[in-house]
């Protein structure tokens, strides 16, 4: 299992989720993707994306306008 980071800072909806979706295609089940975003709408978008795709949203945090999502890729 590996951890990968994707920085989508400065991108607006739907680009952070689309880039995460593309990045996940390159990962293996059990890997972790950490996504960094600045778009406030991403707080809702990533929860929905994980629910629909079957990946697990391990955590989502916000600090000073920086949103961090930790996603476990489904096997």
C-alpha cells in the first residue's frame, strides 16, 4: 500500500474531483490518495465522489482555506 498526494490548489469545481478520479485510476486497491484543494465546494464534492465510486473517504479537514482529503482506494 502506497500513499500518493495530489495538489489541486487553485482549481475550482469540478476539476479537483476529476483530477482525483484520474489519479485513482493509476493506483492500486488499498493505496491512499491525499488530495489538497482550495475550492470550498470540494468539501461536498469529495464526500459524494467517494460514496458513488465506492472509495473510502478516511478524513476531510479544513485549515485556513486549505482542504485535505484522505481517500482509500477500493480494492
